[in-house]
């Protein structure tokens, strides 16, 4: 059985909307996440469980396939090699993060209006990737600009599927306030890396699944309305991420 994150390797049929998340630890079968069917992904993980490597892989994979990535992180650590990429915009400060979320939601809205006017089919458009949604939620209590921006996440969640705008958010500790209610949570897929508390498992609808193994990269993947399955996530080092985008 695989005991550590495995190297990312492109698979035939991959695209910006098909994420090669990892493998089944028992069979080695690739597990690919189709954003066309399940448009948003919530990643819950404690320190050292592989969340940064997974988020970095998703950002690089998406950018490689020519979709736009808006990446919101607290630090550049782990993402330095993605800075300066043409279709990856990295935001660190609270004000920059709030502006980026607002711009993402507004772009989605305008594209939707244009599509309705022209009757055009929308291609895959963009990915909003937030590293520490739990931290932003706390910071928003003291920052009105950020609070207004986070209040648009349900808009992205509920309208993004049809408008080809997708959200991938990472969080250390999860509460319903991060996605503004249970309805939003219910349309998100969940990738839980490492053990979760009993409360979190209930909120994330993982309470009927076994705890993932206590090793880096081991987790559970739950699609809306389905039982969680075990997964060993793919690993992508910082220099490999840059090389992937530039390939």
C-alpha cells in the first residue's frame, strides 16, 4: 500500500476541468476529479498533510491547460515558483485577496450576461484557489472589505457551475460559516487529508467513513451525495510546478 504522496504525472484525457488528484491506495487506480460534473472542491487538512502540494498541483495543472488561476495565499512559501506565470495571479494581502474575489465574481457575472445575450456555449474559464479559507473567515470579522468579498462565495458556488468558474478552497479547520451555510457545503466535493475531529466529520458528511491513515497525502474524497472513498493525493514539488506550466 502506498504510504506517501506520489509524484504527479499527466494522464491521457487530462484537461483544465479534469484534475488528476491522486490514486486509490489499494489498487493504484488513478482518481481524477471532473469539475464539469462536480464544480467545486473543499480541501480540509492539518499541518503537514499535503494540502499545499495538492493546491500547488491543481494550480499548475490548471494553468498548464490555459485556464486562468486566481490564487489567494497567506505566504508565498510553497508557491514561489508559480509567481510571474502569465495565467496565474497570486494575492497575499487582505485587500488584494478581497479585490481578487470580487473581481472573480464580477467577471463570472459579466461573462454570464454576455453568454445569455449571444447564446454562446461557454468554454472552461477560470479557477479561484484559496489556501486558508478558515484564516480569511476569521480576518473578515475585522475587515468589512474582506467580509463583503467572502459574502460572494455562495454566488460563485451556485452560479459557477453553469458559467465555468470553479472554486477550490483549503481550510485547516472547517465550520459552516466558511461557505455560508449547509446548502453551499452540500454542492461541494470534499477532499479530507488526515484525521478530522468528530464535529468536522459530521459537518463534512464524513462521519460514516473510516478515518484516513495518519500519513502525509492520505485522505478521503467525498463527492456530493456519495460515500467517501480513500485517496492518496498526487505530489508536485515547487520547481516541478513551474516546469509543468512552462512545458
